[in-house]
C-alpha cells in the first residue's frame, strides 16, 4: 500500500515543469492548492474521507497527518495498533497512537486512495484532525493565510534563486532552516530573542506563538519578573494542559526581520525539543515560503500586529477570552541589493481580488482573524449577496457581527442560517447561547435539544452541549453529554475540565455524589491544585455531609483563588454549622457581594444549611 507521502510525491513529479523548456532557468510549479478558512486563529482546510465532508487544521508543526479518536469514531474508521512503543509527543505530553486507513481521501482537486492517518491525542478545535508535514512538506510550501491559501510547489533548477516570488523587488526576509531530517520533519531555524539564540519551530497548528519557560528565562523573563501576568492554561496534542504567562521582551530577530518591544506568551511546555513556536498569529501577519530544497524560509510582512495575546483561557467551567493584544510591528528589511538574485515570475498572483462567494468568504474569515472586522464584514456581506442560500456564510458573518457587538444583526443571520439549514449544529449552539443571554431559557432549550438530535454521539460538540445544558439549569440533560464526550475522548487535554464539569453538575443535582467526587478526584490527579476543581469537590462533599473534607477543599480553593463565590458561600455554611457565626456571616456576605444571586441558586438546588 502506498503511503500518502508517496502519492503526493507522485503528484508533484507529475506537475508540468518549466524546466523541460529551459533546463537552466528556475521554474516553480504549483501542483496543489488548498483554500484556507480561518476559524479564529486556526487555519482549516476542507477535505473528504470516504465521501464524508471533513475539516482539517493545517498544522506545519505535526510531522504526520492525524485524526482525533472522536472523529475516527464518527467516520466509522477501523483502528489498528501502531507499532509497539510508538507515540507522539507535543505540548501537554505524549499520546499513544493507533492507525486508520481511509479508502478515499479528497484534498483540493486530488482524490487519493488507501491513505493512512494516525489516530490519537486531543481533539483540535472541533475539527477532524491535523494535516501534517507528510503533506505540507513534500516539496516546497507557501503559507499565504492572509489570502486564504496554502500552496504546494515543485521547484526546478532553483538552488540559487530567491523564491519570494510575490515580492517583486519589495523588501523580503529570509532565514536558513534546518534540513527536514535534522528538524524531525518540522520547519525549524535559529532566531534571537533579546539577543539570545533560540530554536524556533514554525507551527501553523499553534493558534498563538509561545516560548518555553526555560527560553524566556534565558532571555531574562521569569514568571515572577516585573510586569509578567498569568495567561491561564494552554493545551496541545498531549493529555495535559500547561500553565502560561505573558511577559515583555526587548526584541525578536527572525532572519532579516526584527520585532521590537513585544509581549510574548511563555509556559511549561513539557519535554519538547524547541524553544519557541511561531504560530498562526505569525503566519497571518506574514506571507511565508518554505523551501525545503534550499533549507531556507522566505517571508514578507503583511502589516498589523504580529503576536496575538487575546486568547486568555480561564480555569473555570468553560473557557473565556480576554482582551489583551500586542501592538508590536516588525521593522522590515531593506530591499534586495542591486545585483541580487531576483524572484521567478509570480505564479499565482499576490492576493487576487475575490470573484466567487467562496472567495469572499475565505478572505473575510482571514481578515476577521487579523482583527480587521470592517473589511471582514464587507467581504462576508458580499459572500451572502452572491450566495443568499448558503447557511455557512450567514453563520460566519454572525460571528463577526458578535465580535463587533451587533447582536440583533447577528441573530438575524443565525435565524436565516437555520431556516436554510435547520441541522446546522454550530448555529444552533450559538443561537442557544444568545437566547440564554437574553433570558429566553425555553427557546435556548429548544435549540440545544435540536443540536442534541443532529450531533453524532462521539461529537466534540457534546462537551459544549453539556456546559450549555448546565447553564440553562437542566442538570439531568447535561450529564449524558459529558458521558458521551468523556467516553469518546479518552486522551484529550480537556479531560480534566470535562470531568470537573460532570462533577459540578452532579454536585448541583445532589445525586450520585460518590461519582461526582470520583470525577473531581480524577480531574485533580490530572491537574493538581486547580481552584475550580477543589471548589466542585467541596460542593459534592458538602452535599454528602462530609463537612471536614468539604471545608478542607474550600480552604485549599480559596488559598489559590480568594474570590471564588461558591467556595466562600460553602465555607460560610460549614462555619455556621460549626457555630462560628461571625466567620460565617463574613464569608457569606463576601460571596453574595461577588454573586448576588447565590442564595437563590443554593435554595433552588435544596442546599442543606444554606441561609434563608
């Protein structure tokens, strides 16, 4: 059976070559192009597996293409064990892998057969899997995310030619990179942070750029340095999430480009062989050509901010974004010196104007990812005009309208999308969220029930559905959602949060408290000293009348996060039972100041000992 790498290499070899006409002239032939839809800061690529439409994240940091366990179950793919001892390592640790074979795999204009994928690790933003270097690194690859495309090229006789073909005499930068084998089939090179040499991997699969904690320290920045702030937890392929911080740095030099006075995220990334990931935020602000033949990377700056710090995961029931962003922009290099080698003729053109609705949609999502919401709305509006019956374009525009606080117009787009396609699960979940915020729980419940009916049992969206049912107060409906997600995603880095969610819902419901405590125990084993998990277990133990252990959990949670309303309230209940009236009044008053509706919520769940 031919590997995917061999099939794509054959496609590359079959590409028409300008070298046939002129052996001494450099020619760069495009043999495959993927349209890229930016889903936030994740570059997604459409494909098909055995006739089913799927979506992959284009991940230059993945050495091989993979599918998540939940997606493999949804697609009905048969798994077989990987070779003994085989595992994949990434942020958050390692993951054991299985292997699945797709009879048919459609990618762009190509239809490939008997294609193998690794199966394992964490779910990737609700996408089917990762498109890795066994596709992206066949020959040369261009990442033009700002123009919604990734292109694969076959160069001929170009050993001494500048391959930034789109620059056409304008400034460009270049960086020597490691050979594919030396880089373990990643794109890696040496950059300088605060003048310190570090090894960087160019990783489109990482939404935001990130340093290891040790690399940040070598550059003079540690978690306790002045001005450093906590940035929550981040996750990758492995089972675990990692703690991160944001700190200020004097400058980052990448080849000929220097970016000064910047803030960067850094964290405990585990046992990795790099110092920095340059993620999708970097690729959005640059057009990048990777020449694996020359071992060189060419890039130009697109404008705007380079590093996105707006994704600030919160350690609670569900993640939530923050608002911090970097305004740093790079200092571009000088134009090529007279007599320097010039790029070959441009194929394709640099950022052509959209023609079809799909073109406008692609560019609109890319512009939204770069926070250019005005232009994004203009493009997505044009896509809706050209294809008024396309539900996806309406949903995409609704997302941008919400980012610009135009909720009524966003709701109108969601209504239209669901009229066109009543089984659009993403639109159902988003409309349910908006209806709940507006106080219409019955309508929100109807949307959640519709999503429940259309989603496959192993769907990654079951986790979101569990959170949503809890938010509307339907605890009995929430628990099966967590059950299904946990069963289908055994190695996912979000497992601690899912276990905590099920523990919390059971604690609120007041039944199966032994199972609730077991879930919280597992969550805390996977991520120790997490205030939210201690808080959940405290409630479960309080409802189980295990007051000493509940108090210990609340004390530990409040030592980490002093303003946890439920922990203050629960501790107040226990103190009142113990006859410590003054302490009880103080804790309960502090809890109510943080969450005025807490007494009513406690009363509704029949919490024994809660103040009247």
